[in-house]
C-alpha cells in the first residue's frame, strides 16, 4: 500500500474560524461592558451632583482658579455682558456668583467653565441682533450653572478617562477604538441637557423682559451654517440641530402662553 501524506482531519491546535472573528467578538464584549459601566457610573455622578449641598458646591468653586481681568479693549463689552448676567440672576435661580470672561474668537459660542465662569467668544455678538437674543444665549449658560451641568460633565469626563485607562492604558490605541461607543451615549446625554437648558433660558428670558422676543435669534442666524441639519452627524452631535431647537422653543413658548414683544437693540458693538 502506497503512503500518501495528508493533514489530520481534526487538529485541536488549529481553529477553523478566522482569527479576526475572535478579535471582533472580544472587542464588542469589552465595548459593551465598558459602555454599561460608564452609563452606570454616569448615573452615580448625577446622583452625587444632585445631592451635593450648596456649601460643598461653594467650596468647589473656591478651589477653581480666579478669572483673569479683561484687557482695556474688552473691559466695556465685558462689563455690559456682566450686567446682562447680573440682571438675570434671580430669574435664573442662580445660587452662586457667575462672572463673564470675553475671549477674542470668531467662534459664535459661549461656554461654562469650572467655578461658574462664562466664557463668551466675541464671534457670538456677530450672530445676534438684539440684547434679548444675546440674553437668551447667556441665560442658556446660566441654566447650565444652575443645573450643575458643568460639574456633571467634569465627573463623567473623569469616569471616562478612568475606564479607558483601566481597560487599555492611557496611551493605548485601543482607547481610541472604544471612544466612539462612549461618545454616542455622552452625545445623547448632552443633547438632553442642552434641551433642558434651552427650556430654562426661555423661562428666564420671559421673567427678565416679560416676553420671549429674540429667543430664537441666534439659532435662526446659525441655521444655514448648521452642517448637522441634513446629515447623520446630528445623531452624534452634543447639541440638537438648530432647526429642531427653533421648533422646540416656539412650541414651548406657545404652550406656556409666552408673548413675543419688541426687542432692544444690541448694546454691544461688533468685537471682531
């Protein structure tokens, strides 16, 4: 009988499946578990922030760096912005101090920093036409402070960094692969906080001026520049699309019976 060499029919050391399949399965399981852990710890952060006493919040504020004084060219516009903030404090239910810092940038935006500091980018002034429209944007940032959203964001950021470092190491390339999984959940959470801040800003604007004229001014101006309006990127964006925000605000104003009155001319000249 002639010998014919051949491989064994069964070899426990060689898998019949493609090795990439095991990698994809393991990666999917790790991503799902890490996303679940991030979600649970995120809820824990929200509970801790909600239960935080005013004294603890004040101590956290005192630990933050003091805001820098404005340049001479920015002093007057910054003072007017601060006056707008101070005029809405009681309407916004603000418990702690909030100070405005003007930053030279063409970016049409404003943001809350730790310690209750509101950074207003000078480009924002070019996209509003009245003090009322500018006040709504500032009231939106005040709502974030009142709702402690900046503290929630800090807590969730620490959680995300901790999970990524624990699973993959702070310098591992796998952290970048897992980041989109966390980003999807974080973006949806951020949109819900943005919608809540819009609703609170609408109430503040009505309280301050007796009407909500100018509430959608900024969004109307930015609508044509909103690339997320007709793309899938809207679903992973941290802010709702401009058109959706306008419709939501108009519906909320009608539901609450708010009036639309005359707006005051913008008292701050273009800054760029």
